[in-house]
C-alpha cells in the first residue's frame, strides 16, 4: 500500500507548508501556532495540515474553537470540533464561548465576537480556513457594494495575527481532504440560510456566473484581487510618503494644502484615510474622502466635512485640520 497522502490532503499540506516557510516564518518565534477550528471542512483540513507541518518543524499547534451560542446544541458542536482537531494531530484544543451582540446584523456581530475571542488568547499567529471560494465571494461583495479597490483586493494571506494559507485552495479540495482523512465535517445550517448575503452569492450568483462565463470565474476573481492588492500596496506607499511631506511639523492633526494639491487625487484620498485613521477616525466612506479632497482641489470657501466621531475636517490658513466641539487638539476655526 502506498504511503503517499491523498492528492487533496497533499495539496492542503503543501499550501500550509509554503505559507509557514514563507511570509509567516517570522511570526513563529514563540514555537506555537494557533488554528481557528469551526468543525467545517476548511478548518479541519487546515488543522490536519498545520499539525503535520508542526510535527516536522517543532511547532506546537493549538486549536481554538469559538462557540457563538447562536444555535441549539452549539456547545456539543464546539466540543466535537475540538476533539476532531486533537484527532487530526493538534497538540491542544480549547473552546472559547462568546456572546454575540451589537450592530451590523448577525453576520457582522458574530464575526466581531469570534475575532475578539481569538485575540483574547494573545496569539502570535492564528490560521484561518478561508479558501479560494471565500476570496472570490469577498471580491464580489466588494464589487457589488462599490467599495473600491481596497475592498475588492480581498483578504490578505498574512495580516498579523491572522494567517490564511488556503486562499489559493478551492473548497472542493478541503472537502476531498476531509473525506480522504475519514473525517466528517460539521455542516453549519447558517451556510445554507438564504437570509445571509454570502450564502446567496455561494449558492446562486457564483454558479450562475460560472455557467454564463464557461467556468473559471472564482479563480479569475482571486487573480483580480491579487492584482488590485499589489496596486493598492504601491499606492499606499506613495500615500504614506505624501503624508510625511504634507504633515505640518508638530501638528499631527494638520496637513499642508499646497503639498497635497501637487499629488494625484487617488494618492491624496489614501493620504486622507491614513491621516484620519491615525487620529482615531473610523468608518470612513468614499464620500467622506472625496468631500475632503474637494477642500484641496475645488476650494471656494466651503464649510468643512463632518466625520464619524463628531469631528470636522476643514480648511484654514492653507491647511487641512481636524476640529471638534470638544476641542480637538490644534483646532482652527477660521477659514482662509
């Protein structure tokens, strides 16, 4: 009998090995790597491949299972997932129980709770089982929402502490790997619930696109995401350089308009995003950034732009500045 692993198992293992040996290598100095395990095919295949890599690299593999408590029997499902991870070679497994609440709908609230729980163990690196199909769905969501290149660039393979080794591996491969390993994945009923946008993308939109465009759509979307990510990273580098040049000395809340005006609009808007997030502004939209840009390239004495957090970006004395009713540091209230 051949000792070679099934081709699907081998492919998942190769993806994990290349990831750990490549860009993730510098995040393994603690000798431990965590794997988020839901009990589904993607995370179980990932757990087995990580445990296999860990044995050959002297890494301790810690499985983390999040119980969202959104369904009856969720505690049993979580314990079963933890036991499955151990049976696949993980050195340890633990269940993290969370309370799902907050704005943005059930998907967003569950995601926040899950990521918060994973971060609570203070990991150096947590591997997530996102596949090529998940990446394609993410790109389609960004395209449909008009969120711009940053959103359509999809998920990064390494975004510390998160690692996604399987972004080039189709879901069909992780399912085949589990079958070859004689592991029965859990089928989350939420993954078949058409109330969720991602479910309809997966079950209706992508199959239709594959049919109309004669296949290969998911792979094409992932390649597009990779190209957009490279472009975005290059533009972000230029924007960081512009931020340094335009920042008023010792005034982190102010930028020089003349310096900004000489740059292309796409780089300016990225500069505004970094400037504002550095100053604690969150939930910025494309509309916010374009309105701020008008203070630079279409200045006619207009008022400022109100931003989340009750802050205002305005132009005064040849500078962009942030003001607030509460007295944001360095506020300027008079116009040019």
